[in-house]
C-alpha cells in the first residue's frame, strides 16, 4: 500500500469548551459520538479530540468544507476494545473513493490543555 494522505490537528481544549454548546454539538457530531462523549466525566475533552480527528481526516483527504464535505461525513468510532477508527460517509467517502483510499488509521489523544489527532490514509 502507499500513503495517500496524512493529516494532523490540535485543538485547545479550553477554547473549544468555551464555545461548545448544544447547537455546536448537533452541528458537528453524530448520535454515536454524542452518546459516547456525553457519557464521559469531562465530555468537552472527548468532543475536542473527535473534532481534531475530523479536521485531521479532512486534511488527509486534501478536502474540506469548501469541497462539499460536512462535519458529519466523518464519524469517530470507539470499539469495545477501546480502539478508535474513522468511518467516512457522504462526500468524504466519495473523495476517499476517488483517491482510492483503502485504509484509514487514526490516533487521538488529549491531555491537559490540548487534544490532538493524526490520520493516515493508505491506498
């Protein structure tokens, strides 16, 4: 396989938390993401990490909102083992298909003031 794209994003958790409200949550996140993040003791940290993952995914695709992608075209999923993954839908899936993306790798973390995500797309 070959690397098609790499994206990285970092989010200031304090700034993100100050802007986070119900409208922003419903605009940016899908029900599964909301359910997971809302169940956490400090949900804003999980939301910030998922937002960073969505941004990193856009960067790895080389496309964004101006290309028709929407925040909900990228879903961050956590499985039973605790591993996170990216599920592409809509225009994001279309862009990935056009670029012949076969596999997406995601790493996210948050600590203290920052949340960070790295996405690598292979094809």
